[in-house]
C-alpha cells in the first residue's frame, strides 16, 4: 500500500483552527512522509517491477524569509529505499536540499507555496549484481499548503519531486515525496508601542460667554494582529467619549475600523467592520447609549497611516478611530 494513503488523512487534522500569519523571519522544521520511486534508468533500466517502489522518508530543514514572499531553505532529506524483490539489496537515497521558497498568502492563516532548487544526494545501490554508489546534484521542485496555528507554529502538507537521482551506476530514478511538516518560527522584532496623546478634558459649560464651543474628540485604538478584542487600555480611552455622549444627547459618534495589508481585501474589509462594531457595541452595552447615534463602518486596508512593509507600520494601521465632532451649546 502506498505511504501516501497514510499521510493524507493526517492533513485533515490541520483544518479546524484559525490564527495569524507569522512575521518571524527564521524557521526550523521536521517532516515525514511517503516516497515513491519510478522511471528507473541506466543500471536499473526496465527493472521497475522488480522493486518495492514505496517507502517512508523524512528530514529536517532550516529557512529564512528574505521578504514576506521569498525564503531560502536548506535541510537534510532521507528519501528512503526501493527494495529489490528478486534478491537482497536496495536502491537507497539521502541528501541535502538547497531551495528557494515562493509564498502566496491565501488568508491570514493559510499560505500556498512553491519550492525549486537542487538536491545534493548520495545514491547507494546494494544489489549484488551492481553494488555501486554515486554522489551528485539533482533538480527538485515542490508545492504545498502551510497552515499557521499561531505566529510561531505552523504545519505543512506538501509534495516534492526529485528528478533522475543517481548515475549510470548505481542507476537513476525519479523520486516523489508526499509529506507533512511541523515548523517553528522565531526572530520577529519586538512590536513598537503606539503612543497616543491623552484626550483633552471636556470643558464644563460656562455661563459666559453665552455660546460655548465644545471641541471634537478623536481616539485611535490599536488592535493586535487578526484581533477584534478590546483591551483595558482601549476601554479607558473610551471613557471621555462615553461621557461626551451621556452629557450631550444630540452628539453623534463615528467609529471607523482599519486593518494592515496582510490577508485578502475581502477578509480585511470584514475584519475592519467587526472591529468597528465591537467598539460601538461596547459603548452601547456598557453605557446604555442608543446605538442609532453611532455610525460604524470599516475601511479595510484602504486607509493606512504608516508603511505596511514593517511590523511597526502594520501595528499603527491595525486600529479603530473613534470621533465625535465639535459643536456649540447655549450657555446659561
């Protein structure tokens, strides 16, 4: 039975949780899977039916993300062995992968990637009639899907093809690897805290002058990556807004959610709307303010205030802006 039949059910275990894509540049991982040998040639030509062509393989790898979409990756991979059934011996392959990895973000939790590069191999044929080994380089390409449980832990489901591993002696074969990997990520810079100015106190209505000008209030609430939860710091910042709404029933409130540029535009639009609704809902439920006085909307990733190429810039763009306009009231 092909080892692929053991690997594919394991992939179903990665489909139930959602989290965030990592900003950590370094990663290290281990992989295990099934291998299939075919297209035997040279010293092995015409002998495919004499081999058990399926086996287990695996290895470990280290990589570095040079950009969000390109990484360099290297590691050790054991591709297993094809046992020779008529007599003793096998065709055994192991070596070092040196690859470029190209990544496309599907959502905030899933990446699609492709790999291409070389495989520095050692192929050993222990069949009595041949008994030879060879060291060389074979071309290799692969594709896969990567799922992020957290910003430091992910898993991969992947396929990788190794072209004509070996030489005239000990023989050559194409090798297919189907595997599952567990990956640990690290090295992201510490997030830069967004310092917001303290809100100005709301002026008390004064009898003179007869008309009192009340200044607008604007509060920017930063949000964590892929989060729509309010922190205690955010709640404290909303106190002046809530008091304004309680003291002046005619006051309107505008709540506008924003995201950084990671993820699809559709997902970010929905996330920005969710953030705005969370803030508006808290003001309505906690202070008993009629939500018809609010205008809550999301702008997605369309109105950044900083560069999305850095973690500090993305942190500033993940925000909700809460604004109540200024107005004039008649003094006593």
